[in-house]
């Protein structure tokens, strides 16, 4: 498994942000598969990072999250994206495509929902509304009462 596949989505995103804001202060290629560098962190001193492309588990970083553990942290990802900028560009494209797809799905769902509501019979609508108001937040209930409840009707 590659370095990126072993990282959490949070580490990938934060690593990308670190790469973009040039937090990688130094990078050197050690051999075919290893890169060594320093990456600025929240602390005053930069972190010492080594990534191994062939054997991602041999990667290490002395930040609190990854030190002594087999975790792929954002500093490793930032170093990786600095060594392979095309991977960073591809990753960003995928994130944007995913977000656009989510947005499209949300719009499609909303359109379908409106379509379904328009087809519902009166009794179905009444049941759905009563059920909805039972689970509502208080402000929504009060708002609904203010808008729709007519106290004058009682006298009829
Ligand atoms: Zn780290």
C-alpha cells in the first residue's frame, strides 16, 4: 500500500495545506525510495521527517502524533507532495471532484424530494407534518405555531 493510502483523510488534507503554504523547509532525496526533510510545525522547532515510498511503514516523523507509532502524519504527506507535486495536483483535483459530486447529489435529492412532496395526498402530508413537528427543535415549533395557528377558530 502506498503512503497516501495509509494516511487518514484528515492527514491528507492537512498535509496538502502544509504543502501549499510551504511548510516544508528542506527536502533531500536519500535514495530511490527515501526522502528526508524538515517541516514546520506548531512548535518552535521544525519536525524531522523521513518518508519511504517503497516501504511506507518505515517512514517516520518526530511530531507527537507519529513519533514511535506507525502513523502517516500530515508532515510526511507534506514532504511527499513536495517531492511529487503532480500527486498533490491529482489529489486536489480528486477532492474538488468529490465535493462537486456531493453538491450535485444534494441538489438532485432536493429536487426529487420536492417532486415527491408535490405528489403526496393530503392525509399523507398531514401525517408527515405532524411527525416532523414532533421531532422538531423548539424554535421551529414556536415559529410554526405563530405562523399557522389561528386561535379565533375555536368559536365556530
Ligand atoms: Zn509528523
